[in-house]
């Protein structure tokens, strides 16, 4: 597990800014929920962390390693040892569940003899043992979500990033998967960034919550600390929490 | 882009390697470029292969490039010649190679029987089966116009031409060769050509096209070579062949000519092929297949083929003609458009 | 591709490239004439292709699928072959020909009709492909309030406008660069003039290059049209959606429509059948004597080139679909090479590669492969770009995030995911290489003339039945290849092809829209 740090990161596409002077530290073994309205730059933050986009300015660190800095990707995505659960999952339609896990394990260089055991263990944890041979097209929505989670965790990455992974699910499934994620994070002491626009998910999973607006972090802290924040957006988001009765 | 770039380089190398992995030749071979029609030259090469065991790799010209595409290729490849032999459809274009120093002098063993007018004393080129420049006349189209005759399109009559003695004549009575650069000078030639153009003459892109135009009756007659003319006769089209100016300056005769390329990769095989192409045997094949006129006196001809010895051939210096051709190219191009 | 052209310019005998040829009026007249010819061909292809596309894609015209396949055949062979076919029918000594028909055939109008009929299937297929993909809900919403003709005019045609424009660009590009058919029909065109300039007695590559400049301007204009107005949308419009709405019932118009559809189809395949007829038993019997290694000489370089083109497509296609700047530039160069007269590219390549050190390229089929790859790379790149546009970029991103390097992502994700598109691109590239004439004709290695070149060189004085038989072999070879591809594409998709992430498109069918 490693610390993930964003120092004064800006990102713009032409004249359109996506991130502006954003700074954030995710400590080792900590889950930070990134919360904010649509278009505030949450997904851009993850893409910069992954190395899919280079920050226009600023530096991204993993522990003592500079990952990206000032317009350059210093460590390519495949060497960052990060994992991601994409918003629309990005499962590979031609691979079975098992093949998904095998592909990523081989990619990070896990020897063949160890792969089998790790795949079985991971599938047990996400309760997909029976569906190992199925392809994404044959799975239900919840099952696909589990595949995406299993794919992200099976390589034991340095940190895992989740981009609104539960946004398209019904309430029951969402609860079930939140429980699953919480258990997995705790068990593995994962460093994780969990992006969501739903404050209830943020509260349920995050050790701390970072509230984003217009490309920057406007407040960060545990839920109790945020309750005293004067920031209008934070207060607005917290109102949502009151309505839901949490 | 770093990885894709490496990938592109790898693809390029792999493909080139794959495409080049053709087996090296196991038997001797010779490379010949020819502007003699493929339909006639290829059987000769095949016979040579069968007789000698030397593999012939050939490049043929297309009518549409006016039989000079090959010549250009020879010139373009001069730094690193690929061809061993150039079998030209005429004796003029080899001089464009001679003047550029691309020709290896060689007198084929079989050249003794070729009249001196049809070979180079220095061994630059040796003539073989010949064609003549003839008029191909559409009998049906001519029928209604006999009084006027196709020669009416000739704008001027320089010199008093006597009626030709055509071999199968229902044909024009007062044709004569146009005054050319050799006789009348550039100015007169230009005037003649311009007047011709103004006189409802179609400029065809090739001999084959002339044949098509005449056989289809689109034009009454056209100037073409004996091989195309014979092909038209053989197809059953209502056409006749006229050898012009038999009582005047004579008909232009163009032997095919064999040239060896300097610095060629297979000189020994090249000489063998040259010997063969100039031989009576090859001439006989050209006579049978393409109605070419044999230059060897002892090659028998069928009834429809007139041996060179039986017509009056224009007395011409092919080297001088080549020089003129080279010089007047810009005017000719302008005249024909582009 | 710019390299060969540059070498031509720099390495020629002439001291400095002179722009004199462009100061004369003739080239401009010829260019204007060629553009007029192109416009006329375009008009014919649209007049035939649009109604055909509508009929086969959106109506219940009887036998529309078979009609489409048969109608499409001539676009896959060199236009010289249909021209030959028409000649065997309508030439003065043709089957049903006479003086008048021959006069018509060997005229500007004849060339326009021959090329128009040959290229019309390009419009038909692209229009049909796009019509199959119009979001059914758009059409259904209109059906509630409007009658079919109005829906066609106001909803469907505007929706497929990018595909129509794309087809127009392809047809214009092919017409502009076509050499064989206009030369055969004795119609002077600009590309033929450049070809003749390179083949003419006063070999002047630099001059030919100067003559090329106006064509490059036209090509750039075509590329600009493609980029500015249709480039972005053209990708989106060509994918196949997973479901379609029911075709319009034509009612009493059904049989008149069928007559039109089948008449056009008949016109499309007639010249190809005429080749077979003219060949007759004698032509085919004489084939062994004349065909030599031509089939092999065609297939081997074409297969290598197609493989290379697909490999390029696999590398550049995904980048292009994401509008990567370098890939976009390369794509533009590839498009220009496709539109520019092939003969010039050929001579440039010969100038580069005929050195003692690179004889291993110049003396082998490798030189033909290089020419094909340069000229037709755009086919592979565009096909794969279309395919990649159909899948979310995250599919590839995911592989990289999870530790897969570039090659692993290609091998494990991109290639298996798009295998149908790859197969389609391969066949499509192969067909283009097989139908090529003008790129290879000026520099094919001795003894290795491809079939199309052999037809061209034998056509002038060769026996007609043999030429017709050789042409028939070319047609059959191409059709066999396409048949194989259609068979492969029709293989039942495996369960995994059915997914939530829009992977249901039978990508193979996109190949037709790739350009």
C-alpha cells in the first residue's frame, strides 16, 4: 500500500480547465471518497492518477515516486501498479470472468502457478465461483460489477481507484456491493480513492471525504469535521445526507 | 506514441523481410525488357526457355505509354541496371540509350544474315523481324468516298508522288509520305502537322487504337504498323493494308532491335538471348504470329506477309532519326496536347 | 509516401523543377475536363446509388439482399474490366454492338456511364450501411406523423448525409486517379496524362510531379471536405446497431421498385458476364498458355500488403479513433497517397529503392508490396478506426491500467475484440491491391507482373478471348475472396460478442464504410 499525493495539479483541454491547482493526499491504507457534482473534475482526477492524462501543471506522487509532472507522464499507466473500477466497468467482452483475472495477473507478471490460487480466492471473495467461465454478456448487472471489482483487486495493487462504480445499480444491489467493498478494503488495508456524487456512499466507505468543485478540492476531512464547514457546496451535500436520514 | 512508433518500424521490417524472402533462382536467368507486344514476344521467350533452360524474366510495355515506358524504366534504372536485354519494337529508341552510354556493344552470332541497313556497325543494336508503317484502310467506309480518297486529308503534296502499288489495293491512289523533319526541315514539318490537325485528323494514342478506330469504322483509314494491321485483317474486319510511297521515297521499315545493357547482371545469358532473338528461328515465330517481315533472306513468309526485300524501304539513318525525335519531343507533345 | 515524391523532385536530371508545364493552358484544360468528368461520374453514381441504397436497406423490395451483393461486384475489380466487358458487348464487332453503340462507348459519355456504373455500388453500399444504422427511434417517431416518402426525404436522407458525402469523396478520388478505363475508352484524363508523362519518351518525373500539384490541391480539398463536414460524424454513422426497424412496405410500388433494383443489378453484372461470354471455351482453354504466374504474382504481394496494411491499421486505427494528432496527420498523408495518381508513387518508389544496397527490395515483389501499402494504407487505418470508435476507449485504457503493456493490450484486447473488423480490413485491402493497376504497372519486378497488369499489357494486341478469360479470372479471384470473407463474417457470433458495452456490431460489415 502506498500514499497517493497530488501537488497543485492542473489539467486543461485546450482552453477548458478540468482540474485547477488541486492538491490532495491519500494516506497509505486510507479510503478517501471524492464527492462533488457532475463535471467538477472527479473523473479527470482519476485519469491523471492513472496516467491516462498528463497534468498540465503540478505533480502526482505514489510514495516517493513521481508519477507525472508538468505535462509529462513519467511512469506509464501499466507500471503504476494502480487499479481502477471504471464507471461503465470497461469489461472485455471477449474474455470470460476467469480470463479477465488471468489477463491482469499475467500482465503484472504473476507466475502461472500462483495465478490459479489467487483467482480462486478472489472469485470466492466476490462470490463468483460459479460464473468463472461466463462472459460479460452473460452476466447480470451486479455480477459484472463484481467482476470489475475482482479485476481491480486481484493484482493487489498499490492503490485502487473507483469511478462511481455503483451509480447504475438499484438500491438493494448497491447496499450489497457497498458492504462487499467495505469488507475488502478493511481486510486488505487498501489505499483507495472512491469517486461518487452520492454522499451516502461517501460516508459509508470513506475514511475521509474530499469535496470537489470546479476542478479543485474545496474541503477535505472526516464526515464530522465537514459538518462544521462554511463551504456552501459542502452544506448543500450534507443536506442530502439529512434527507436520507443518516 | 512511443510504442506505436516502435510497432510501425517492426511492421515495416517484417513485411519487407517477408516479401523479399523469395527463393534465389536455382537456374540461370536473364532479364529482358521489351516493347514488342507481349502477345508476340512472350512465346519467343518461352521457346528460348525451352531450348536453353535459361529462365526469362520479362517486363512488357503497354501500348498506352506509346511503347516507351520500358525505355524510361531503363533510363531510370541506369545507376543500377536490372535488365540484361532490351528488345525494342523499333530501331530508333535504342539510340536514346546509346546516347546515354547505357548500351553494351555486341554483335550476335546470328547477325551475319541481317542486311547492313538494319544493324549497327558498332554492335549497338541488331535488327530482327521488322514492321512497316502502313495505311490501314476501312474498305466499307472508303466505298462511298472513293473519289475523294483518304489522302484528301493530306494538306499538302510535297513532291510529285506517284500512286503507290499497294499489295491489296482498293486503296488510295495519291498517298505520299508526309514531309518529315529529315527532308523538309522542322518548319515545314510543323506546318504539315498543324495543317493535318486542322484537317479533321484524330490523333490516336497507340497503334492498337488506330487499329480499333479503323476496324470499327470510326475513321476511314489510319497510319499504323504491319503487326496491328495484320491483326485487323485476320480479325475479318473489312480492312486493307497499303504500303505507301512504293514509287517514291519508300515505306518506313522498322526492325525490332536487340540491345544489350551495360553493367547488366547476367551478361552471359544476355548474349545467348540476343543471339536467339536475332536468329531466323525467332524471326520465323514473329512472321507467323505477328506478320513481321523477316530480315534473314532464308526465312520463308506466308502469302500475306511481304518480305522486306519485296518492298521499297525508306532509306533512313535511324541514329539521325533518333536525334530528331529527341529534339522535337516538346513540339510533338504540344501538338498532341500535353 | 511523401518521400518517394520528394526523391522524384530532388533526384531528377532536370536542374530545377520547372513549373513551365503549369504555365501552359493544356494541363488546366485537361484538369477542368477531368473534373467535369468526375462530376458527371459522381452524378451518375448518386442517381443510381441513392435509390438503390434506399431500396435494399429500407424497403421490402423482393430479393434486395441478393441484388445488393450482385450489384456490388464491379466495384471490387479494376474498372478496365467492366470497360472491356462493355466493349465486348457494344464495340462495333461486339455481341449487340454497332457503329452507333461503339461511338457512344468510346466517348466521354461512354466513360461516364462505364465508370458511373462501376462506382455506383460504393454509394449504394455506404448509403445502405448508414441507413441500417439510423437510430430506429428517429424513424419510428416520424412514422407516427408522416408518410414514408416524407420520412425518407426529411429524416433518413439528412441522417445519412455524412455517409453520402463520404461515398462521394471515395468515388471522386477513384475517378480522379483512374487510368486504365479512360485510356481504354480513349478519354483523356489528367491521371492518364501524368501516367503517359511518366511512360512517355521524354521521361520527366520532376515534370510529372509538377503536373501532380493541381491534383494534390484537389485531393487536399477532398480531404478537407471529408474532415470538416463529415469526418467526425462519418465514423459514428457507419457502425451497425444491434437492432433495426421493419422495412417500409412498398405496397403497389413493390414490383416497379423490384424492376428498377434488378435492372440496375443487371447492368452492374452484365459487363462481368460479358467477359466470361467473350472468353468462351477457347479463351479458357488457352489460359494456361498465357496466365503464367500472374495469379500467384497478384495474390502473394496483395496478401503481404494486406497484412501490413491491417497491422498498420491495428496500430494507427485506435489512435485515429481517439483523434491522436500524429495519427491524424499520418491518416491525411495516407488519404493523399490514395487519391494521387498511382503511377507517380510507383516511379518515386523505384527511384528510392533501385540502389545496389536495396536490390533485395527492388528486384522482388517487396517493391510492389511497398507501393500497395503506401497507396492503400488508408483502407486498413480507417476500417480499424471505425471499429475502435464503436467500442469505448476505456476498454483499452482498462488493459493498460491493469498492467498490460502496449503489445499485450494489442494482442490480448484490441485484436481479439476487433477480429471481424481486422478480417474485413484484410479482405478489403487485399481487394484494393488485387484491383490495382497503375501503381504496379511501371515498376513491377521482371517476370512478376500481377494479373491486372497482365490484362492491361495483353489487352492491346492479345487475342480477345484470352484477354477476356484473364479478366474473368481476375473477377473470379476477387469474388472468391469476398465470398470467403462473407462466409467468415457470417459465422455465428459467440456468446461473448453479446455485451453491455455496445459490442454487438458485426464489425466486418463496417469495412465497406471504412474509407
